[in-house]
C-alpha cells in the first residue's frame, strides 16, 4: 500500500464514520478541535494529520485510530500496518521539527 493509498483510505474512512454519526464536516472539526479547512484537506486526502490529530478525530468519531486505516481486510495485518504508519508519521514530524529548528532557531 502506497502513501497515497493510505491517505485515500484514511479520507474514505473518516467520511464513512462521519456519515454514520450524522456529523457534518464542521461538526466533526469542532468535536475534534481542529479547523474546518484542515478537516476538509484531510478528507480530500491532500493533507496528513499529526498523530495527536488522528487521535482527536478517532475520539470524536468514537472509533480506534486503527479503524481510520482499515481496509476491511485481515484485522491483525491492518493493526500492524497502522502501527507502522504511526511510527512513520512521528518520525517525519520529528524530522520536520529538527529541520525547522536548524533553520529558524539558531
């Protein structure tokens, strides 16, 4: 599964769970304490949320974070894949913060 596939799966699942709850994008954004434009970008699979934002979205939808990445296939494999995705997100976040610090906080 490519990064693009993962983003599209995430977007699809957020939309699905949001519809099941009867939430508008604005309602979900408010419940997850994120901006509506950012929520829209996540659902359009054009932006990646940070791990803490994923947790906020999952909590607002009352699902596990791993459910946001579910492909409906082998749950054990899906769970492990979610862990790997989260590790990659945290590593990329750390790298971006290090680069920011090097550039702007000298």
